[in-house]
C-alpha cells in the first residue's frame, strides 16, 4: 500500500496512506448515484410544476452534473459525498490547503481522466504514479489520502518494538485511547526523535495536552517524552 509523507505548514511531517484507484472509483460511483437521485427529484418537481418549471430544471439539473464535484471539494474541505463515505479527501502534496485554482484544475481535467476514457486514464495514472495522481492531480499538485487508514500492519511492529519493556502498567486509563491515537503518538515521537526542531516540539506539547485531557490527568508529567513512551508501553501490555 502506497504512503505519502506530507509536511504541514507548521513543518511537521505526517505520513498518510494514499487512496487506491478502486477506492476513488467507488467514491465516484457513490457520487454518481447521489447525482442521479437528485436528478430524479428535480424531474419530479419539474413535472409537478409544469412548463413554468423549465427554468428550475435548467438552473438545477445542469449545474448539478457539471459542478457537483467542484462544489463539494471547495466547500467541504476536499470531500464529496462519495469521498466522505470512503473516508478519503483531496490534499496538496506540500501540506497546504488546496486553492480554488487547484480544485478547478482537478475538476477541469476530469473530462480527460474520467469521462472521455471511462475512468481508464485515471486508474492507470493513479496505479502507476508515485503519489497516486491522475492528470488533474499532477497539474494541481494534489492527491487523495485516506483519513482513517488501517493500522493493522503497523500495530504488530509497534507491539514487537515494545515487547521487551517493563510489564508494569503505570496508566491503566490508557485504554481510553484508540489504536489510531496510540499510533499517532508513536509517529509524533518518531518525528521528534528524527528532527527535534521547534515545530516537532510544539507538536509533542500539543499532543501531551490532548492526551492529558483524554485520560483526565491533572498534573503535568515532568518528562513529556518518557510519559508518552510509557503510555505506548502500557497500551501494548494491556492489549496484546
């Protein structure tokens, strides 16, 4: 499975799984079904309204099919209804928020990527390119990532890594955290260990605040890194 490391505007590196071509294809099918359903609703209202509702049809049905994906990506943070259902979204590779121009580029080249080739061009480019980009993505410097990636392949590595640590549990309330949240702690610590700059230090401190709130801890631990590593160790012990 392809991954991509994105540097955020705070200079923090975060790794995401790239959405595969079939996941993006299913999202497209869901969006198409939504559009068809909306189209028939419009037809129903048009039939009820008679000839006077022709303007209503022109002003709703045509924009629906033309601008559906563009509208949702702009106003729903890179997620159409189909992408929302699949847990994927459009992002810029450099970590910045896509602009109107970039969303427009992605939308404009759907004609070549998807419609004229029945999705063949898009699926081939997504499958073969390094960052899973279709033509529109390449021009806009965007890609599509998974918001809730499966961590089943990563968790065993984490278990193995901490298997030889102390078997004593310091924070039993760590079970309030999900596997995804524990993996996030692990990724942030790795990023900090690799490059302990100001941005990564800030990320660690923010993570500490969130974790303390989640676990109802009142007193700040004297050693943040040791505390977070202890949480990972406790989680491993209690869940393995």
